[in-house]
C-alpha cells in the first residue's frame, strides 16, 4: 500500500487566543478523501506564551497532532522559520491565526497542486465581518483581495502565506527561508519572489477559500491608517527598485492629497479609500527617510 502524503499546517500567532481556538476547531474536520494525513505546528510569537494554554488544552482532545513552539523575538519571519524547522511531511500549508477555512480547504489545495503540476498553490482570503460593518466600509471594499481563475500562474506581487500549500522541497539549505529583515511583514512575498526567480511555479486555486475574521476594531479609521503606514514601510523595503518606487509614491502623495477635497464630495467611502492609498505611499516615503511612524510590529486588531 502506497504511503499517504503528509501535510503540515503552519500557524504563527500573536495574542489572538480566541481566534486561534476557532481556527483549530475548523482544522479538526478537514476532508482528505484518504489522499493524505495532516498535522499542525503552531509558533507563538509572544514571549509571554499567551497561546500556550489554548493550544495545550485543545491538543489534549484533538484527533490530529498539534505541536506548540515559541519564538520569543517579535519577528514574523523568525516565527515562520521556526515553524518550518519543526514541520514534518511532504507539503506545508500556511494559514493565519485570524482565518477560518472551509472543510475542503486542504483537499482542494492538494488536488490543485497536483492537477496543475505546480510547486505551490494559493487560495482566496475573503472577509468575514464579526458584526455588520458601516456601509462605507462595504462600499469602499477595503477588505477585498484580488481573485483569479483556478490555474492562474501567479507573479510574486500576488503571493502571500495567508492561504497557501507548497511542496516541502522548497525549504532546503540554511534555514533562513524567510528574511528576518522583514520582521513586520512582507517576508512572504520576498520568499515567493526568490523562489519564482529560481524557476518555481505557483498557481491559484479558487475552490479553497479561507475567511478572515474582521472584528469591529479593525475598521476603525485610526487602525486602517496605521495599517496603511505599516504596509508602506513593508512595501518600500521589499522593492527591488526602491528609487523608482519612491518617486512614484512622492508623485502619488501630491495627487491623492490634492484630490482629497474632491473625494469628500464623492462620498465618505471614496474619501477613506483614497486617504488610505495616500497613507500607503506616505508610509513608503517615511520609511525611506528613516521615520518610524508606527512603532508596533503587528497590529493585532
């Protein structure tokens, strides 16, 4: 009898015990059709080990193998590397601690990886609002992400680890797969960019969505703008051609800022959408100048 493939689901978490517990409950009943077996590795990126009780309590009654580790230095790249060091199997799946998969999530990713003969597959991350959001949030589509047809070959700008399954063969060498310089984010796109440059191929699987929990705190204007500044910081650090992108951002700031009065007239959702875009570019310029606009590495809301 042929050996079943083994998939290790990797979760990096930071001060979200309730969301993590919800995720684990959804991972418990994943469909496999007898094609593979799976386990879970969790890395707590909180030195105070805020997820330990949740994980150990759940692991005692779980039918799947769940392992818990701590990366005390607050750095998402280091947390991902620790998860990979402790991952066993033929494939690794990535999912965020604030996401919830459908029952056929792993199965559909696994089938797509083999059907399209790829080195990895990524799936949709769809917003799930914990409470009904303000109308301007929905109209602005601030939490929507790009969707592609299944089999679509991804460029590195369309990659991330929020919902992905990749072959374990990608992780060889010096155990520095994710660059610690991207400690606040962007380490995943940097990883995929390097792997694509090496000739690896990643495709889209539209049949394997996960739902990102969006609590009310996350749609506060202050939080949205802080997240934009962090995205800008991450983006400028990950760009290969930083001077060119810096010039583009400087031009965009002038245009967006100058048009904000017009956007107000078009509606609050339009104003906020473009104000956030403005802050994305402001974040890039501030990071280039060495100005730390937001001190937090992660915003957990």
